[in-house]
């Protein structure tokens, strides 16, 4: 891992991977969603509204996966002081927030015909909304830390503390009675017919690649920003 | 460094202790919320501790098969909601959500009347975790084979 402590080596690999990840991710996710829209069968009770599954579930998982990545990177920054860890965590925050927002919006659109309501304050919906607010707070705190030149350790601690919400989101439908259904896919078991399961898994793979590409692009942007800043400062000192 | 413990390891131990404390706090909070955070009561909760007559509550459970009856006025329905241990009769007047069928989950918002009937102001359908294609659900094996043979021609 510490081989990548050298940003030049990391940047060379990142430059190579960003384009292909974005392109392949976009086409795989787009293809799976097109299949879901036009070719997948209607569901027994939900009917045509089931098609929103292929965007709702991957964005939900990646929204939660994003904060898990922030927590792991924050731990690496606090303990091992890895120079890229903090940058990786900050790069995840924006796509994580966007995916969480898409998950909440699509869920709401599905809830109106399926449940008969746009929104309820049950455990799952509330904890997912809390995740979106955590992402927004993390982004705001990150830019404040950067602007004030404060220690990024505050941000890393916030990233770790916020991870408490992730198991709560997962278990909210199991611990408490909720309007949201229990998970259809658990390890080694699926309550979902293969007609829905396979396009869902392919969409998940596509969205994951897309997410990875966006994170790499944002890490490169943050590194380039820091480099430009350092150069400007040097020029100002020499002048 | 003169100390026996490397600062890196000290930080790791501190971080792990903090995470353990955090998870402990989270679990305690979830445990304390186990009743309050539930979105609805199930029929056995209602049977064990009936709510006050005009207290607004939500009742959730399965619509019992064969219990759904439409009253002569055409807009009022009666059905039983059960959780496998207890049943509560429900009365509701209004538009039913699309996913509302016998054998499926429902959440009713309303209050318990004096006669033990739950009078609902609003019904929410609850979808379960099963995803089944519509085409295959109503068909017997023979019908499915016939359809496949027909489309194959």
C-alpha cells in the first residue's frame, strides 16, 4: 500500500484507469437499466414499477459502501498517516452523496404507487436520510478544514463516527417493524427471481465501476489542486 | 523513540478502542429505541396492551386470506390483520393501494374502537422481499408449457 504513498506512481495508475472505468461502468450500468426498462418482466404485485429496482438498489448499496470506504480510509489516515487516505475519503464524499440522493428519490417515486405514500418516517427511510445529511456535513466540514488550513484529522474522526449509521441502516428493517421490506438478497440466498436478480447484479457491477472512476477522477483533481496551490505559493515566495 | 510502543501501534489501539466504544454506544441506543423506533404495532402487541380508545396508532400485519369483504356501500372494506399469533378486525373506507391484496402485508393508520375493531383512516400496502415475475405466477405448469410451445411456433 505504501508504494502508493508516492503520488506520482498513484497518478500514473489513476490516469490509466479513470477513462476505462467511467466508460465501461456507464455502458454496463446503462445496458442493465435498459434491459430492466424494456426486457425485464413485470412483477406479480408491483407490476411495471419494479423496474426502478435496477437503479434504486445499486445506488443504495453504493451510498452505504461509500461511507464504509470513508471510514476505512479515515482509519488508515489516523493510524498509518497514509498520505492518500484522506484524499481518497474526501473524493468518495460527493459521489456517495449523489448516489444516496438518487436512492432516496427513486425510492420515493416507487413508494407512491406501491405503498400509497411518498414518504414515511420508518427506520429504513429515516436512517438513509440521515446518511445523506452526514455526507453533506462531511463535504461542508471538508471544505471548511481546507479553507481554514485546519488539521484534516477532524474530518477523519467525523468519517469514523458517522460509520455507526451504516449497520443501523442495514438492520433497521430487521430490528424494528418498518414499511420498507426486509432484504431480498442475503449471503447465499435470494428471494428474487433470476429474471430480476441477474440484471440487478450486472447493474450493481456497472454502477460500482462508475463510482470507482468518479472517485479516481476526484482524487486526481484534489491532488492537482494541491500541486497548483504549492506552485503558486512557491512563486509568491520567490517573487 | 525511547518508548517500547511505536506511536503507530499506539494510534491503532486508541482508534480500535474508540471504535469499540462507538459500536457499544450505537447498540445501546438501538436497544433503547427498540420499541419507539418501530413504525407500527403488530396484532399481538395490540392484544397484549390495547391502546387508549382515541389514541392514533398504526397497525401492521398480513391481510388474512379469505377475510376481505366489501360492504354494501361499495367503499367500505372489512378484513382481518394477523401476525400468526393474533388477529385484529379492520374497517376502512376509501381507495385501496395497488399492492393491497389478501395474503400481503398492510399498515393501517387509525384507532381502536370500543368494540375491538380497528378503524383505519389510511392504508399503506407493504411489499415483501419476494420478487416474482407476473407472467409465471398465475400459470399452472401445463399452461406455462402451452404458452412456451405457442410462442415457439
